[in-house]
C-alpha cells in the first residue's frame, strides 16, 4: 500500500495574507480603543508638570516667567507676556488642549501666574504674591481635574 503525501498545511502566501489582515484589524481597533485619547487627569498632570518646569526655569535662570491661560490653551512667556519661551518638548510656547477640553482658573485675576526668581507664585507683573490657593481646572463634559498652586511655597498639586 502506497501512502500519498498529505496536503493539509498552509502555504507561506496564505500565512502572510492572514498576518497582514490581522495587522490591519489590530491597527484599526487600537486607534479606536476607549481610553487612547487624552484624559482629563492626564491633561491636568501635563499642565502641572509644565507649571513645575516654568517654576524651575525661573529659579535656575534667576528671572520671572509666566504661564498665560485661555479656555483652550496656555502659553509660556517672559514676564512681559509677549516674549515667547519655548516648551522643551514641543519647541513652541503655545500648548493647545484637545478640542473637547476647557481650562478655567480661580484666584488668578489676570488668567496667568508668574513665578519669580525664587519660584514663588505671583498674580501680576508688579510682584503681587499669590494670597490664597489658585486653581487651574481642566474640564471635559462633566469630568473635571483641578490643579492647585499654593502661595509662598508654590507647591503644585494634582488630585491623586
């Protein structure tokens, strides 16, 4: 009795086609996976980190810097509010929030905070010290995360 070879396996071409199709499906699923877009808490952490960077820059450069807030972005400038200070990661002085998020501030009457050469937060360009805790709130719909800047020490906190 003679046994014929079995043709039960896949060809290399069939295997490659299956892998390509699986790769395409994985790319589509991962792009639309829930939680892959920036969250409110991650944006708050980024802003807090940028505030700490600017505070550190002020102390190491022995000069005052400020962060200016609007509802959809924030900018780094020197004390005058117009001379740009570029962000080290983006190379730009303007950081835009995702389109679904907004920024609001409290106890920052001019919508900016100044860090003087000692790292102390101030509310204006004439050196008025921050008197009470200031907050920067990041909101997306009904979800809000709040960053707190404390007077005197300039400690910057985000919710845990």
